[in-house]
C-alpha cells in the first residue's frame, strides 16, 4: 500500500504530499502519520521548513470522508475529532516554517490543515471552504479559531455560517492566503519560500515563530517580556555568533541550527 503522506527531503526542506486519491481525504491513518512525520522532522535539526501539498491536479484536500459520520456514531466522531486536533495542532507547533501549496480544492479539513500552516500559496483555480454546517457538522480541527484569526470575524462568519466558498483571488484579498500563482506553480513557489527561510538562522526563526503565535493567547505586555527573554536566549546558540560575524565579515552565514 502507498504511504498516506509521502515525505521527500530536499536539503533543509521537507516536502509532504497528501496521497489519498482522488480527493486526498483524511483518514485516521493519515492523521496519525502526520503527527509522526512532524515529530520526526522536529527532531531532525537539518530540516528547517516543510511544504505541504496534495497529490494530483484537482484537490489539495477535500477533508474528512463523510462516510465515517453517516451512522451518527458519537464514539467515531469523538475519535476523529481528537485525531484531527492532535494532527493539525502538531503541525502548527512545527519548529520551523510550514507552507501549504494549495494546488486545488481545499475543503473542510483540507482547508483546516492549510490554516495550521504558517503560510499559504494558492493556485489561481483553487477554491476554499469550510462547509461543515451544510451537512450538520462544524469545523473541529481548528477551523473556527484559525480562520477567524487570519481573516477576521466577518469573513469567518461568511465562510462558516453562510457556507460561502472563496476563490483564490478573494482568498488573497481577505488574507486567507499570502500569494496566488498560476495553475501548476504553487509547489514551486512554496519551495522557493522554503529556501528563503533557509537564509535566516533556523534558531532565530523558531524563536520568532513562537513569539508570533503566542500573541494569540498571551496579553501584549507578556509578549514584550518573552520577546526580550528569547532574544537573550539566542546568545546560547552558535547561529547567533555566526550570523553577526558573517554580516560584519561581508560573507554568507553558514547556519548549523545549533
């Protein structure tokens, strides 16, 4: 059997491809695999960023297979909600930078996994939605929280409460994605951004990401304090000395993530 998520390492970048055709729907096995993969990448100090995309040309991911919920089994619902939460929260906590290359339809859990990434590049034909309420459900993998954080309460309510599907150009306008590219170009552009990440100190990037995301749950005055603390903590790393001295010596820094 093929792997539900293919992993390919390209230098300091890990490419993850959701591989459950035809619509790259999520299963219990693929959600568990995502947790395992991200944990392994976190332990690999040579990996500084990851790119997530979908197999094929039509779907990034269509989310969960609704057949799982057809009989109204609450135990199955509870298990799947837990697996979705664990998987996408693990992705959100990835130490490096995660980039979703949205190469087609991103629906339900398919959009939620993109929302769990740090950045999103969408192809011009891509469409995005959280249509769970249309089938008597709700987004349970961070969708109500992460979408609202990104696009604001108004557009979050339009997409979730009114079931509005947005095309790539509208997604860019409202801040749901950071860039739109031509069909077939999302993966290439996402990989370019991942390479850009590699120009920064991976130690500094990890600290910055932690600070940015902590702003969702911490008061601003606490964020200021933690920012200063993490700044000083970087002086325990080899990368801090390398970065400053490379700049002073007018050469390219050689990062070690240590």
